């Protein structure tokens, strides 16, 4: 959970908003474009956080859309 707090703080500092979904995931929305990302609350992949931040950066720069 502590790792999630850091992730949430990083994205909120960059302008993203976060809400929890009904099935326990985290939904991050970028208000400038309306794009969103879904992240597991307890990701099993050790690179999940870095991959999510990289995808968020691409959305912020206008180089990608959420999947």
C-alpha cells in the first residue's frame, strides 16, 4: 500500500486525478485530454509502476492515448 501512495502522489503532482474502481483497481484520469489509465492496486509485475508512469508521460506529451 505504501508503494501505491507514492505512485498516487507522483501522478497527482503531475495533474492526474485518481479514483478507486468497484473491483479494486485505481483509475487515473488526465483532465486536459480526458485520457485515463487503469492500474492494479497490487500489481504483480515489478515494472508495473515504471510502465504506468511512462505511459502517463506519453499521454501528457500528446504522444499516446490511453488503451
